[in-house]
C-alpha cells in the first residue's frame, strides 16, 4: 500500500501580491498519508529568506509566522537537505506528491533551480489536488482549500496559512479527489 506526500509552502509576500519569482519559501510543511488521508509521518521547518529577510506586516499577519521564527531558521538549502533525508525513509512507498494548486510545485522548482539542488521529488509524479477535486465535484472552476473543505462537509482544522496545517487539511480531501483505483 502506497503513501502520498502532501506539501504546502508559505512564502514571503506583501498585500500587493509579489510575482512568484520574488517570493521565497519561509515554511515547509509535509504530511505523508495513506490513500484514506491518514497521516503516517510529517515534516515542518521554517526557512530563512535571503533576498528579502524582513517579513512584511501583511505576510506576518497572513501566516502568523513571526520574524524571530525565520531569523533563527536555516537556509533553504539546509532545510531541503533535512527534508530529503526525512523523505528518503519513505521513498519506496511514495506514490506521488500532492499540493493544493500548482503554486507549491512551481515555487519548489524555482528554489531548486536557484539553489542548484536536485530533489527526490523531481522523479515523483505530482498531483494538483485543487484540479482533481474540482473535476471530481464537477465544479465550473477550482476553489480554495477552505471552500473545498466546506463543500466536502468539513471544517478547516488548525491555523490557515501555516504549512503543516494546510498540508494536513489538503490531505483530508485526498480520498475524495482520487479515483477509486489510486492515483
């Protein structure tokens, strides 16, 4: 029986909505789950941004991440090395990695390229659960995570816009979004 890795990222931003190319990851959350969405293991770390180390008031308010958390965090390269070691223990059972929308995949690709890193995830299929959920529910267009949970009769658990909580809530929608056969 395989596992799915649900990843959510938090990144630097402001209320003007920076382009993705200007954003840097400040938190990585990952929940390794069964097809039924039951958590097997998890990973969470803060990341110290390099290009814009000072979080904007909007970013702090949105994510509830304080400046001290990122100031004392390791660099992306160091945190990603920790993540890869953690992921290595689960690589054999990994069916795919999942995110709510395509932002997380694109942000990781940008960071890997910027830091010249290779990743185990690059060889694992990615599932955009936002699209899968919309298709499974016959929605006209994809919806946000909180709205999707409400459509499924679920309430968001934890603090929104925190990486691990968002990943865990996304995982709750996995069984409702995958075909009965698996991926």
